[in-house]
C-alpha cells in the first residue's frame, strides 16, 4: 500500500504539500508549548520509573517480574478503560471497584455453587455490570443526581450487596480451568510470536490507510518518515516484549516450564482496539467528546446527551465486570474484599495519570493502559524494595496529584494560547 507523498487537494480546490519531517516536529513542539501534552508525561514517567527500579533492584527487570506486571495491573487497567468513557463526560464513577466485586461474585456463585458452564457465568457477570451501569446512568442523566453522589451511594451499597451475596464473609473458590487460565496461564510461544507479527502488520496497515484516506479527502497527511518511525517504534516495543516474555521464567525447569505471553495480554489488547475504534471512529465516540467538551452546545446540536451519558456508564460498569472476572482469575477466588481496598483509587488514578482529563472532553483508551502500567510499576517496584503499603500509597498519590496538576496547567496554557 502506497501513500502519495507530496500533493493533496485542499478544501478550496488548490493543492497542499505534505509537511516535511522538520515542519511536523516544529508543529508538535508548538502544540507542547501550547499545553497539548498528550501521553508524553505518562510515557516519560513510566520510563523514569523503570530505570530507577532497575538500578535499585536487579529483580525488577527480569522476565519473570515483567510477566507479573501484566497480572498485577490487569484489573486496574481494564476498569480504568471503562472509566475513561465516564471521565470524558466530566463525570465520575466511584462504584467501579465494588461493581467489579459484585460481578465477580455473580460469576463465582453461578460457576462454583450452581454448576453453570464458564461462558454462561461470565455472561451473567457482564450483564450484571451492564444493568448496574444502566441504573447509574439513568439516575445521573434522567433524574439529574450528580454522578459523585449516585456512584458514592452505589460504592457504599455494593459493599453490603457483596457481603450478603457471600454470606457475610465467605470465600468462594474458583476451580474452572478456563477462568483460572485468563491471568495465570500463558500462550504457546509460537502463538505469541504470531500475534506479535499480526499486531505490527495491523498497526502498519491502519497507519498507511489513514494517511492514504486523508490524502484522498484533500487533507494533509503525516510525512511518510513520521509514519514509518511510528511503525518502527511500535514494532521494536512489541518484538522486545514478546522476546522477553517468551524466555523461560521458571525457577525450576525440571518441575515445570514457564514461558510465553500471558493470556491476559491479548485480552487487554483486544479491549484496547475495540475501545479505541469506538472513541475515534464512530458517531458515538464523537458525540461523547462533544458532550464532554460542552454539554449545552452538544444538546443544541441535536446530540442525545442523556443517551450518551447512560451508554457511558453502561460501558464503564461492563468493563468493571471484566475487571472483576480477571481479578477473580488471579486470586482463584472471590471474597468480600474483591473490588475493594485500593482498586477504585488505582483505576481512577491510572486513567488520569495516563492523560485523561478530569474536566471532560480529553482522553483515550491508551491513557488507561499507560496509566495502569505506571501504577503497576510503582506498586511492583516498591514492593520489591520492601516498602510498606503506606509508602506505596503516598508515592502513588503524589504521582496522581502531579498528573492532575499537569492536566490543569496544560488546560490553562492551551486556553491562554488559543488552542483550548
């Protein structure tokens, strides 16, 4: 697939030359100075954290620990993905953590106590999450109760619901091999490499097709050099990650072999792709950004604001249900603390640290993945260094405050420069 490298017709019938690499870099630096930071702070922070923890403890950079990071951060990342939809509206969902716990309990009860097959139990958990989101969204959009109050009430109520479902404090074990494999097992080595190559090829096709489509529509596309650099960077990251994950990680290879990409990785990747497509390539996604940017203007433009809000809460709670399934898989059980403790705080923190704005109208699914990685690295790295939970909370809170501060300053800078 080729992309016309030079001329493209503009909307007034003339031609516009494709920007050079120099001009593209200049424009990017101008956007940074104007307050459009994007994911740069999260990427820079993640890189610094990885370097620091690697220097402080050699165990951090081992293949075994690298694989553990995916399991540790899976629930936070997936719940954060759902929260992005709500945060884009300038709303909040404080119930997401315990929603994941209730949905996990539904799955565990049906799976273990009632003998349902895994796929029906998981489906029931997802439907439960969707219904919860429908109720929350309706209360916010139709009744007009602030989302903070609605979801705070749900946060408190779902703790009681979870206790009642589990008989006050029982622990329900999960023995289904399929559910347990989601976070605890790995793909065959050959399949990991195959998915890696498919991901690289797919990303390349999307980038080239997008550039070609912009050229056909008379819009200026990115320089081919920039497109190739992006494809090359993604390819290097994916190939290195797959290479590390496919190394032997077992302490005693005579007893068991432990290598391959964790199954949870393609699960998160699929959710990322679907969510990114919804936000960037559908009318619903465009309407979501419009409502978050200016609700009244969106309403006057004919956008069904109430339906958009309800749908966003439904997606958030459904993603929380997926997170509940993953945490139940990792823990091999469900108990009254499932979805509680720091789950919600970490999920909200992940979305904001990744670059999603608390003020609405700005955010991507990738933000949740980057933020989830930052949170997982902090928790994992400080755990290896022997720091207490108190210190972890302080550091994570400081990083979250820093991210929120960067967002606020970026918005102020963008407004001052006329880009906001």
